[in-house]
C-alpha cells in the first residue's frame, strides 16, 4: 500500500483564450470534471475560473500521471460541452497547462484563490496570472510558446 497526499493546482485556458466558458454552465462543467476525476480515483477539491480559463485543485491518486489526468479531463469535458451545448461545437482547450504542487498547509489558501477568480481577474489577465504563477514556482518558460 502507498501512502500519498498529492495535491495539485491545475490551470489551463480555452483555445486562444476565447471567452467560451459561459457563466451559465460553469458549475455544470466543474461538476462534470469532478465526475471524470472520481472515475480515475482522484478528488476534485475546488474548481473555478472565468470565461477563458479554469483552475482545479485536485487530490491525485498515484496510479495516474498528471499529464494523463489533464488529457482525460480536457478531452472528456470538451466532448461533454459539444454534446450538451450544440452552439459551442468549436469549444476547445489550449494545448498547454500548468500543474503546481500544493502542500497540505496551503490547501485552504489555494481553495480561496480559486473561489475568488472572478474578483481576481478584474485586475489581472489570464496571461499575467499564469506567468506570475510560473515565476513564483520557479518554472522556466519561453513566453513565445506558453500560450499554445
């Protein structure tokens, strides 16, 4: 038996940061993503975002890699949007994503951060937020390729 406590803050945008996540279905897509994660033995601890990007706080099961988890969530949630919202047939997620480890002592502050996304983005764009997170976590990046 493995004893793990793997908390990850995941962030990604819609393709070209289009404002495609209508407020009318944000809670539904978060619930659907929670179901995708549960099927893979993960737990969704928090979800939030605005029209052009999403934040998830996930308790990861060690049997699946972060990249496989993100791939599954993105592909399945895109299909769900296409099926349930026919006017959004062009909905897509961006290729890249951010994954940041979260210590147990920081879980509540990350939940608060995710819950306050609408207020937060009155002052900051997704690009500004994402590059600040990359810098804060010591992740080197080339700005030309971050937002593919």
